C-alpha cells in the first residue's frame, strides 16, 4: 500500500473519529452528571441529519438556516426527554433510567420514520467544490467542516466548563448531587442542560456528516454504539479522553478496513468495545467504586 | 484455641491509616465488643473480617484458617455472618423471605434441582422454611412474617437483619452497631435476643456505641482509637482504663466544640 | 387464603392453562391462526428466560434476538446442510447459544454498573453483521432455506398442528422449569441480589455467579426458541434477529413485570398477538392491520417508557400490590 493510500485511510479514520468523538462526548457528560448510559444518544445524531434534510427540502430553508435549526430542534428534544421521561424517575435505580432511554430510543426512531419517511437521504455539502489534494490524498471539503465543527464544539465546551458559572455547576453536580444542592445549585436544571448539550453534540455530528454519508431514521443505534465504544475507550472519564477515544476508534476502524477486511469494518469497532469492556479492570471506569458499607 | 485471631492487621486508604497493626483474639462462645470513638477503624475492621475489604498487611484467621482477602460470600459459607450499620435488607421482599434468603449457604439446590423440583430440593426447601419460622420466633418477629421489609418499623429492622444472619448458621456473628437508632425498650429486647443467640452457640463480635449495652453484654472488649488498639480486657477494667477515658473525653470535647 | 392453598390454587391454575393451551388445536382449525399462535409460543420460550434475567437477576439484555438467531442458524445449518438428526441439532443450538451467553456475561458482569446492557447491544449488532456476511453458513441476506421439519426417528412434524404442539409443548415445559428455578433457591438468591447486593453477599450469594447463571440460562432458552423457529418455519433470515426484535422482547418482560414468570409470559402473548391481530380478529380491515404494523415501534417504545415511568414493577408488581391490599383488608376484618 502506497503512502498516499495510507494517508487516505488515515484521513477517513480521523473524519469518522471526529464524529465518534462528538457522540462519545455526549455519552460522557450525561454519564458524569447522572450515571445513566444514555441509549438514546445515537438518536440525537439521527435527528440532526434528518431534521436538517427535512428543513431544507420540505420547509425550503437555506442550508445555512437548516443546519442550526436541526441542532436547535434536537436540543429541544433532548431537554424534553430529560424533563418528561427521566426526571420523574431520577430517584430510581440506574437500571430503570437505562431502560427508559432504550424505550425513548425506539420511540424517537419510529417517530422519525413516520415524520421523515423510510428512505436514505443526504444533505448537500456546506461548501461546494472539488476535493482538496493533500500529499496525494483527497480531502473532501465537508471533511474539513467536520473537523472544524468538532474543534469549535470542543472549544465551546471547554469554555463552558471552565469559564462559566453554569460549567462550574455542571462539574459540581458530576461530583455529588447532594453537596451541589447544599451550595444552592439547581441540579435538576443542570441535568437538563447536560442532556440538551449532549443532544447538541449528537445533532452537530449528524448534520456535519450528512453530506458525506447518507442518513436514515435507523442509523442511531449503530452510531450510538460506536460513540459509546469511543467513550469506553476513553474510560468514560473526561472530555479529552472521550475525544481521544473517538479518534483512536476511527483510526482503528479505518486502518483495519485497509489491512484486514472492509466487510467486518463495523464489527471491528464493536469487538474493540467488547474487548475494552472485558479486559480493562473495573477501576479504570469512572464510578466503579464500591458502595459504602 | 481462639475462634478468630487478628494479627497485626493494617489497612491504609491512600495515605490514611485506618487500622494500624491491630491484634486480638475472640474466643468461642463469647460476646466480644469493639468500641472506640468515631473514625477509630471499627467499621474497617468489620469489613475486613467479613471479606468486604482486605487488609493492607496482617492476618485474619478463623477457626485456624487464614481468611484475609476471601470474598464475603465464601466467608459466610465458612461460618462468618454479619449485619450492617446501614441495614441491607431486601426491601421488596417479606420479612419471612428475607430470613429465608439467609438460608442460602446452608442449602444446596442448584438450577437443575430447583427446575426439576427434585425431592431433595423440596425437602431442603421445607426445612429452610421451618428454620426461617423458628428464627423469626426467636427474635420475636413471627407476627410480621408477611410484612414487607420496607414497611417494618425501624426498631425491628435490626432484629430482622440479626435473624437473617442467624439463618446462615454462623459460628461467628459480626454485629455492626445493632442498637443504633433503637429506644431503650428496643435495646433491652435486642440484648435478650443476643443472649439467646449466644446460648444457641454462636460467638459474637459487636461494634456498638451504646456503652450501657456494651458493658452489660460483653465478656471482653477491645478499644480502638485512630486505628490503634489502646486497651483490651473485661468491661470492669476497660471502664477504668485511663487511656480509654482519655480517648472518649477527647472525642466528647471535640463534639462539643 | 393461606399460603398453602394459594400455592395449590396457583399450580392447579397453571395445569389447567397448560392443558387448555395444548388442547387448542382441537378447536382452532385456521392454519394462519395456528401459525400466529406458534409464534406466540416461540416468544413465550424466550421471554420466560428473560423474565429470570430481568425480573429476578436485574439485568437488561438487548441481545436476546441475536441468541435466538444463533439457535436458529445453528439448527438450520446442521439439519439442512450438515444432515444432523433434528434432536442433536437442537441440542447443539441450545448449547451454542448458552455458550455465547456465558462468554458475553462472564467478563462484563465482573464490572459494576450496566455495561452488560451495552455489551449485549454490541453483541447484537455484531451477530447481525455475521448473519449477513458469513454467507457460506447463513446464506447472507437471502437467508437459509430448505430447513427440514422437526423429526424424531420416523415421526415428522410437518403440519401446522404438530408444530404448534411441539412449540407449545416446549413452552409449557420451559415455563414449568423456570417457575421451579425462581421459586426455589436460585430464585431467592436472585431476588436477594436485586434487593441489596451487599445484603445478598452477606447471605452467601456470589453475585457474579448468579447473574452469569441467569444470563446463560436465558441465552440457552432463546437458542431453543430459535431452533424451534427454524424447523417450524423452514427458513431463517437476518431480519428476524435484528436489534428491534430484542427491544420488543424487552418491552414484553418490562410490561410483564419483575419477580414473576406469569406476568412476562402473559405480556409476551399479548404483545405478540398485537402484531398479528388480523389472525385473531378475522374481520379486521387491512388498513387497521397495516397501521398497527406501521406503529408497532412507537407502541413498544411507549410501552417501555410508560411502564418504567408509572409502574416500574410491571403488571406483576400491580398484581402483587393488589393482592397485599386485599389481604390486609381481610386481615383487618379478622382482627375486628
């Protein structure tokens, strides 16, 4: 395999990796503040792409408006899911909440099929034009958008978490709900904001990638799983680890498609997921501590 | 020979020394109390003996066998039962079913025997049920057999946990603050239950703050302070021990501040 | 009613229900309806196992459709392509699914939290990729066809009636065995574990062992259902074992409720019939049936979320609460 070809696979890997990173971030922040594995995270990605296409085609909005509109709509959905389906059962065992997210995921997927139809759809690229050649490898313009938007999202998230009062409240809530309430933090609101943010990250990934790969009502589960694999790979710890996990997963997938088998490319991500779940001792995960005796 | 021998047990959490070279012996048939101010390391000690925690160094031997680091469910099978400071009842099950669950280590039916309802599984089940009823009578909960554990009044929850621990047929019972939250009448009832347990042949180690109860029921007492053993002996001597008085006075002064 | 008489009444009721189910072909002559009812029986077998896993051991699986698939493909391949006798092939199918369950559960259950749920989701997706891509074994997207009917020695079960009896006979046996397990010592260990893991450990219960046992058992039963499905239908394709199917199965156990076998079994009957409602009510218009099919994903989603929001212990939990209430009322009456 030539250097240019290898570079091509690397670029593809980093493009997918950036998408996985955004999904993984969504998983990580929700898990940190609630302890919930959100099985509906992938549906936010699906909604981003599908709503954007719908806004563009059915409502006739310009692309520039359709994309942020899709993100906003998904944010609303994320906040609603938290408020209506999860908050009433906040006090219950995580198992109950996890099952709720599974049900929500199924529901969102079915509703999306009713609203947007069963077909695969795609967005036009954000900027038209031929691919850019880079040391013999071609980079689609949209790939640059993916990277750019991921970088912006990370920056915004970083500023939010480290430079704002809301971010401080979010970090405090992640450490302890009880102590946060004691110092006057509205933890219920923080959790809702966290879900909205996770939805925004998912939707952003969904719209950014919709011009590159077709999307459909049923893409959520698989992409959610990959985002989760990335999050696990990063240890479900901090945001940096989640992003690193995403990029590593994307590269692993792309290079294994190049060197091993493209048929089982999707399976490889999952094998990585299972291997990490199985081989990493529990101590490496965020909250693997014992119950207090 | 001692039933439980603790030798130089040390437990370090991060930089904090929770137990520092603690040694003592518990003899068959006694009621042995572990006391000390808050943070003395009593709970850590309990967790280590019952397998919920492991010592950083040192040895725990039970009936002549080294058991440090063994998992809790295995220790129960070899005869060490415990109750918890924060009761760990099966809230959605009835009082009777809670005690019945305690018979797990002394019964054997596996998935196949239970699925096929083999005669030996049914016989074993009947015996386990009889035993559970007997234990409920012993702790005075026979009137509450069908009550859900979550509906049980606070004072009776600790008795239920004692009955459940007894169902495992222990040689050694570890009771973690059995009188916490009980009023004086309930504490009297508890004391009489503990005497019955002892008369039935179980040895007991009790962590307890209620000094009246401790001095009354204990055959022997060990006092811990900040992870170290500062005294050991019968209640009469412990009450007069200057180091013990100082440790407790220090705590009270601290509490008042 | 005393405990004993209640148990007696319960087992009497169970025997009657079993007899009625097995006698049904005497009155039902419609082939389509019998086929639908056979599907119901297949789901009952899976859900009986998942009732143990979810309602007693407190674990969520999104992989049971995949285990069913493993059972179906194993039985199908061994009987249709490798020429194995039917009984041996079914045994192999069950063993392989159970083994798959064991291999998945053993490592992920050593960890706290709910990684098992995610691991099963991953497993489900991988299994589906394999079902589609391993064409030499599975026939790929076209599926595996020409699977022979069940046969024991010279007896071939090649009518809808005989297949109904085969599947429901198995279902009755499975439900009876599973009830024995949950009422006996293993079930007590599982219920304890769900109540308090530390409390259960203090009762000598090994949490990992109990959960792994429940998972392996339920995977094996899913495999059995798959094997029976393959021989009853004669054709197996990947779409039957997609993630959606696993979620539908989850909806059944969730609706049926915790700490009960009867609840999930009844829920399985109800929710399976829902999608084949036309077999039950012959006069139903085509559009109604089509609409139900179209909206079934939404229905299952709403069922899952709704039950968890309003009655997390499911129908069985409602029944328990109701029984307690009526008992305490009679108790008060006796005291007065």
